[in-house]
C-alpha cells in the first residue's frame, strides 16, 4: 500500500460521498450535565448500546463542498495511485491561531490502515509551519468511533456543547464534542 498525500484543488460530491458513507457504533458517550450557581459540569461516560447506532452522511452536495473549498485554507487528499481514499478539509482561524477541521473522512475499506494518521500528521505539520497552535475537530457523542480515532491521533476532549445543533440536543440527540490536538 502506497499512499500519497496531495493538495486538492477541486472536489465533487460524488468523490467525497464515496468516502463518507455511513458509520456504525456499538457504544456511545452518554453526556450528563449539571449547572448551578455553585458548580457546573459535564461528564461523558462510554456505554454499550442495546442496538447499534447507524448514521449516514447526507449533507455533502456540490454547493456545500464548493462553499467549504472557498473557505478552506487546507484541503488535502490521500491517494492510492489515482484513487482518492481520504480527505481533510480545514479552515484557519486567525483570531485564535487554530485550524478547524471541517471534513475528515477515510473510505471504509481504508480505515485502520494509517490513512487518517497520514492526513492528520500532514495537517499538523502545515498548521505548525503556518504558526498555528492547535487543530480542532468537532464530532458527536454518538460517534464513539471518531472520538476513539481522534484520541489515537493525539487529540484530547476539550469541549462539549449541548445545544450546538438544535435546542433539543440534550440529553438524547447528538451532542457536539470538540477535540483538540495542540501543536
């Protein structure tokens, strides 16, 4: 297996959707939240699910992709010969010297083969060379696979937002989890 990381100058929804597909998790991070004038906090606990959680990505159309590419400061792909097997699209945030990963996907048949690590390590080198201090990824408590993968790539959990997607996220819907890799 020879994987080459290259800058992506153009993308299309078909290529990206082939990478994203869906994911299945057999556990989730249950979020508990308490808030009072004396003490506030969050707790995440990994718990097994009675039924697997299945999610399919369906937000990646041509308009969405071109909007991201227009904002992206870093857009790289992992290729096996000419086959795109992974992507990382990220935006530099000047105000706090951070790189926010907007899309990070590896084709299902290429997962757990080091492709994601190659992409993230390249992003880390480029971010550090640009004077950035941290890479930020956002996922959901229901995507325990992503949280575990990010941890293996050097990320730590640094934030929870219980109303990031809707006002009804907590406690039973997807809750935003922010992970950071300091450079």
